[in-house]
C-alpha cells in the first residue's frame, strides 16, 4: 500500500501539461489533492469527438459521463434536431446527473434528461459508469468520491445558472419557454458529500437555489 501510494505521488507530480492545467484551474479548487485527481483521471479515457457527436439522448440509458476539456456542446430538449436551449462549454460535465443516480443505486434507471450534441470538435475525458463507480467506491478512494460528488454538485449549479442566463437573453424566442433545469435531469437525486469534516445531503432540486 505504501509503495503504491509513493508511486501514485510520483506519477501525480509528473502529470502532462493538459492534466496539470485541469488540476490547477478546476479540480484543486474543489479540494482534490494531486493524488486524488490522478486516481480519477486514470480511470478516464481521453478522446476527441467531432461536431454532431451525441453525448446523450433524452430518455435513453446513459452509460458514460464526460468532462469537456475544450469545445462547445449544445443542449437540446426534445430531439437532436431541436433548437439549442443552451451551450455548455469547457470545464463542464455531461451526463453527471445520470451517473449520480447510478452511483447511489445501480438498479434504477439512469436515463438522460436531454440531448447533448457537440457543436465543434471537443477534447473530452470519458468515464464508463461501471468502471468509475467501482473506482469511487474503493475504500482508499473515499476522499476522491466525496470530492467528486461535491464537484458535480457545484458544476450542476453553475450550469443551471448559465442556462438560465442564456434563456433570459433569448426572451421572445421558443427557447425562452423551456424549463432548462428539467431538461438536464430526469429524476431527483440525493447527493451526499463530506469534505473538510463537513457533511451535507441535498436533492438536485436544491442545487442552484
């Protein structure tokens, strides 16, 4: 165990430029240590998707979660050809609410609540639900799991705020009538995380209030 931890610390210090930038700009601010970030990133697949790639489809089971390293993603409420109700940009998650549902109970449905379609080439981190869940539930990864759930909650709050602002700027258009918070999720999810000795449980319906 000690040898493994020393190995992880050494490899975490030798992260690539892209990973180091992500850690410095986003994950470290959410309380991740470099080793926790390394464990999380090691479970991800780095890939590039092209315009038109569909990250998730409304009411379809979601099996992967994504983090947008760079690029833009359109959120669409009804069909893949529907008007864009919002644009999600870099340093945002896609499929996080479906994953949180799956994390807390893998037996229930974890359908996406909207369509998410790449508007331009996107560099992303991709996690398979099963593999990510197994990684987070390891005893030695308790800190990773807590920090990750906290990050997902903050990201969702930030995303809903952005979508609300984008919808307000489109007053008078059909997109202004869309309840964007409902478009991003299919069912309430309880989120519990512990960080810095503090414990908090919330519903996703509380996020953004």
